[in-house]
C-alpha cells in the first residue's frame, strides 16, 4: 500500500488506507508541539496586513540578519529558504549526478530530492539491534568517493543525539575525503544550542548546516528554513532559488522568534516531561522505544508482526501514528509519535494499553 511519505496529513492517510475518518482525530504523526506559536504573533497580527500588499525583501530580511545575530555568524554565511525542504532541493542540485552518503532511516526528502537529480546514494544503515547508534568507523569508509554526507542530528525518526565529538570526527574525515558534511539540525533546538555545529563553521569550510523554524516555533504554515556554511557555498546554493522565495510575513515573524528565550525553555521542558512518561510506559508494556532527546520518539510493539493491525486499529480509534514504511530500515515495524498535550498523551497511552490487553 502506498502511504504518504510524511506525517501531518491524516485525511490523505485515511483515504489511502481506504478508511472513513472518525469524527475526532488526534494526530501524533507530525512533530510540531501542541502549544502553538509564540504569543507575540497574535499581538502583531493586525499590523502584518500591510506586508501583504508589498513585495518581500529578496534576501529574506529581517530574518536573515536576526538569524546571523542569533548564531553569531556573518550574513554571507546564511541562505534562507521556503522551509528546510527547499534547502534540500538546492543541495540536491549541487550534488547532481554525483555520489552522496545517507544515514538511514532518514527524512524521506533527502533521498527523494537526490534521486530527482540522478545522485548515486550510498546508504549507511543504522540497526535496531545496536539501538540505532551511528557507527562512525563504518561511515568513514562509506564517504570515500562521495560529494557529501547527510547527517540528521538529532536523528529523525529516532530522536537520538549524535555526540558533537563524533560529528567533528566525521567533519574532518569528510574534509580529508574531499566531501561536504550536511548537518540537518531541524530538531537541535530541543536539546540546546550547545549541541549545534554552528560554532564550528569557520573551522570546517566543508560543513553545511540546515535549520528549520517549523518545529520549535510551531509555524509550519509559514515555511521557513535556512542554511549556514561558507559564503561561497551559500552563494552557490542560493543561485538556484526563486526571487522572493521567502514571503514577508515569514521573514518578520521568524526574526521575532529568535527573541523568545522563555518560550523555548517552556517547550523544551514540556517535551522532556512527556517523552519521559512515554518511555516509562513503553518499558512497562514491553515495547521497545528509542533513546530520544527531542519532541518525538519511535517505538515497536512486543510483537512487531502485528504492526499492520495495530496501525489500522489506532486509525479507527482516531489515533494517527507516523508509520515507518518510508523509513529505510524500520519498514513499518516501528511507529513514531510527536509529543502533544498532556491530555492527548494520556489518551494515547490508554489506547495503546487497551489494544495490548485485548490483543
């Protein structure tokens, strides 16, 4: 069955499953937290109307300057995109007809965008028997002859954090191999900036970092992401972008988001508390769960052979999980859940517990 490659589209999922959606649906398949955007967005919303009648800044200001200030980098080291997804189309063009190493399972857009540009993919497969831990030595062997290595940190879909020392080891190995290291840090906000490679940009000219504003600030509809790297790399990436690729509302709202220190702390704490509760629940029920450090985790039933029936039964109950059919190496035997409100997480635990008891 051809299921959607992404979460956050439950009605399409029900349609492709050939199921009538129930009146009430709780969507755990997407990773946006439940608290909504920062409060300032409602406060300034009436003032944003005038931006709609003007062309946006072609360099995505004031967001680009705000991001540079927040990260302590120069303007020339930042390129802004219509979501991180657009950045990955730029990167795929950069590696057209070359060879790229991917850590899998991984975000499906890596492989999809690369294959569209006839890129040869060398996969480094994470294994459930080693708790999805990245094998650094194996990865170093695979990057030989590659134009780039893609690493998602924290990793999606497991939520595991790769130690910074390991990533710097890989960055040096990539440099020696004439390979670029593409670090997708879409979820690093949930672990703290101390885990980001941004401070290493100047020391590693072969490093490209991709960031997203979607997850931490709950603004997926605005589509806002950015890449950081050497000025020459950023200039080359942006050469493939459409003029005015970032709208004026996104640029202004995104710039303000960097000021939200208290908001970030609240989101990080809430995600940590719900994640720990879920880990304890899965341990109690005999389910395997990934060692996540972010606002989602993946789990496996005590009997993975029953995963298909479990997924279908949850959908009938209005519980939408993220299937892993599109994650190479998980292949539908695991499920990913985003951390939602305390009440919704309680409902999820009750639904899973009842299913396990009845089946």
